[in-house]
């Protein structure tokens, strides 16, 4: 067992989303949106941090890290979870961030995806973009959509990811998952190759550059359903972001292509739930004839008005979702205000229903679950020496590891003289 595996197990136990490792600092967890220090874990010096990280890195990623000072890959602990891993170097030394990817894929029903988003899973062609800031749950939403298709359609799905996150088992669909770096040189190369691989649906983990976006649009235009992600905050800004990627002399052509190929945009952000956990607030754009015309004519600033009038076909603004979460007692008015992009209209609507910032909703009086309280001072101490002693010893106050202890928690106590 790798030394860091014990931290991963504790991370999953507490339902934390991320583990942050920084040289010269104690590890930290992102727990329900907050950064929490793992107080009883030892501080790792830069050389020790490098040892801990290299212990779980594949050879190709170790080589890349040495040459380029950062690398990405997925690490799996069988029966526990997969972890999306990013190694980097900063002014303190080597560091890493790990995002937990549960083995079980949450269903569309469990996530509470609105009917309009499910309808996008029924499309036969076109492009659907899921957007939001880093850590907003885009991958989870996309995985739920692919899972719905896998259960309800009989298609060939190709995913192109960096790295592979959720692993899908074939149900009614055949799913081929390709990882950038391991199975293909890049998104654009894999996307071009996908056109020769008889796909019905192509998922592009991240549309990073002009060429990838262009091929994705072309793929959608040739009769395939394409899912992709972008780092934008609203549906309207997503359309602008795609168009602005292209030179000015090509933007008119791209607007025309996008107006016919884009079928929907789901923009989301995660809010802290009252009592612990997080809940996604979704903005949904369904591209109908009116929105298509606005895109083609370069009037994207009017998309928000069309969304306000498109409630009957499932369109909703982010503020609509945030207000609904407040009314349901799931998030506080302050949290909704913080996550809103267009704050003043939301504040006005909250006041109309008798709520204001700083107000406690009825659900807040319920006792919070134990996980957040435990996180402040994690009770177990799963931090011991690795099974095989590394060349540079990990922190143990200069003491040798007790070979009789298999449990890292007990090992740590023995090393610290706490037994």
C-alpha cells in the first residue's frame, strides 16, 4: 500500500472532494466546499513530498513531471475510488491535487437533472456543452448523461478524456474511453480519428483550443451527437467564448455553423447545502429557432431575454435555480447570492418572497451531520510509513516504523509515542 493511500481512504470516508498536498504544509481537504487542514498529518518536506507522489505515479508521468514540472493522470484504489491527479511544482516545492471520482456513477435522477437536460440525451445529432468553473461538477453531470444514454439507447459512444475519470460499463451501448497521453496524443487527433470509428456519440472531455472546437462543431454537423465542456459561467457567455476563439474573418461562418449545430448549454455551479454537502444550480439553454437566429445574427446579448421567456421548453437562468434552492431550504440566501453571476436581480427576487441576506432558513435549524464536525479535527490518524521504507524517510520523529503494525493509524500512533 502506498503511503498516501491512507489519506485517500480518509478523504472518501469524510466525503471530501479534493486532497491538496503542498510541500512544507499539512495536507488539506476540500470538504463541502471549504478547505480543511488534516491537523494530525505530518508536514512533508519537499524531498519527502516528491517521494510520496512518485510512489503512485506511472513511469510516463514521472518522466513528464521531471521534464515539464507538471503532469496529469488517474490513480485507482480498487474497491474505493479513482482519483484524478495533478502534480505541479511551486515556490515551496512539489505539490499535488487529487479529485475523488466515485466508482458508482450518480444517475440523472439522483442528481436531480431537469427534464430539459434529459431531453438533450435523446438527441441524435448536434452539440451539447456543459460549462462551469473548475470544480463545479461538470464531469459528474456529463457522466450521468452518458449513463442515461447507456441505459436507454443502443449506440456507440466514444469518450476522449484527460485523464479518464468515470469508468462506464457497457449496458445497452458500446463505450470506448480514450485517454489523452495514454491512448492518443491529443484531443484534436482523437476527435479526427473518432470520425472513422463509427460513433453515434462523442464526448470531448475539454474543448481547449480553436482546432478542437472546430472539429467538434464539424462532427456535430456531420450527424453525430457531441458532448463537450468549457470553463464559462453562463450559457450566453459560452456561445461568445466559442465564437471568439476564431479569427474575426471566420466568425461569421462559425456563427452560422454554431446556430445549426448547437442544441443546448448547461451551465452549473456548486452551492454549499445547509447541513453539509453540495448541490448544483443549473442554467439551461435550449437552442430553439429564436436562439438559433440570435446566434447567426450575432445578437448573443439577447439570449438571456430569450431564456427568460423559454421556461415552457425547460430554459432557466442560474438565478431561477438559485432561488429555487433557497425556497426549498437547501441553501442559504447568502450562499445563493455569493454564487450568482447577476446578483442584483436575485437579491430583488429574494426580497419579494420575504428573504434577505443573513436570514436563516427553517432547514438551518436542523442538526448538521457529523462529517463536517469530524473534518475540523479528523479523529483517525491514517498516516504511517509505507510498506517499503523509501530512500529518504517520511516524517516519524526520527523513529523507525514498527513492523508489527499493519494499520497506518496504529503505525502513526506508535511512531509518535501515542500508543
